[in-house]
C-alpha cells in the first residue's frame, strides 16, 4: 500500500513537472512573439543599402519575403497603423495563393498584441499556378498584398469575442462574401485601389470569369457572387486623384 502511494505520488510530481514545463514554454513563446523586435533578416539585409530610411521604417517588426521586398514594402507603406505589428511573410506550398492568419499563440492575446503570418504560395494546384505571386505583375502583387494587409487591419481591431464570431462566420460562404468584399474596401481606403484593380482584372481575365469567389471555387465555376470586388466596382470607389502606387525608386 505504501509502495502504491509512493508510486502515485512520484507519477503526480512527474506530471506536475511536465505541466509546469509546458506552461513555461507557452509563456516564453508568447513573450517572444509579443516583443516588438526587428528580425535579424532585416538588420543584415541588403535592403539597408537599397532603400531610404523612410521606406525601411515599414520593415520594422516584419520578416519580408525574399525576392518580393520591394512590392511588400510599397504595400506596407500604405498601412502606417501596422508599423508596430509583427508580421511574418513566408513563401511555401499552399493551395490558396495567398492567405493571412494570426499566429496560434497570439490568437489568445488582446488586440494590439497579436502577430500575423501571411503565406505566399510557391506551389499549388495546376489551375491556380497562373495566379501564384511569382506570376503576377508588380502592380498586381502590391494590390494583393494590400488585400492581405487589410485583413491584418481588420483582425487587429477586433476583440476576442469579435474574433470568435468572425471564425464562426467563416463557416458561411455568404458571410465570406461580405467579409472579403469589405476587405477590398479597406484596401481601397488605404490608397491601393489601382493596384487592387490590376489584380482583379488579371484574375478574371486569366480564370475566364466575371466574378471571383476564391481558390475554393476554382473547380466549381461559381460566378454568381461578387465576393472579391470586380474591376468596375473598384473603379467606382477609387478617389479620382489616385495613381498606381508602385512608383518609388531605391533611395527615394
């Protein structure tokens, strides 16, 4: 009996140690994501010799995608409210050509303290290959990154309860229609309407569709809903004086 009690006690203490260790790891990981540090990739990057301090300020707290720094910086420069938000751009295999989400741990943190991952696909299904980031024009790249950054703007304004409702809403295709349409509007309001229009026109011409509802519908032929704004809709909402944004040159 004494032996069994001792055994149970030892097991409990071992499990307790593992629980403490797990909690400590989660805490440290959370702190590391929440700390606003400039990634070493930016500090040692040749970008410092290419762009002015005015442009490089938008690289703070960001891990930029290699080879696409120029378009990413241009898009980021239209979202000054994201300067202190940690965003990691990663290039990897993904069915969706671009997608944005909060990091797992930061989902449980208050708004303003979350970090985000924007995934750029470098391998997808054959039908979506023409829409991959590498195959877009510079203006279309800025436009679609602007759309993804608009998601970050939207997410960063929501409290935990609103994020939960949004997550549940993603189960409804009609909720997503409104959600993505509103995201395009945020992008336009940040001065990237012309670039977004370039992306919108390209995707409809390439996919031979009037409407575009996203990668999930690429094999369904659903062209009845304007989930992402059509070029004509974007045009109506663009301020008359706006021009394509990708005009800066190194050192400007």
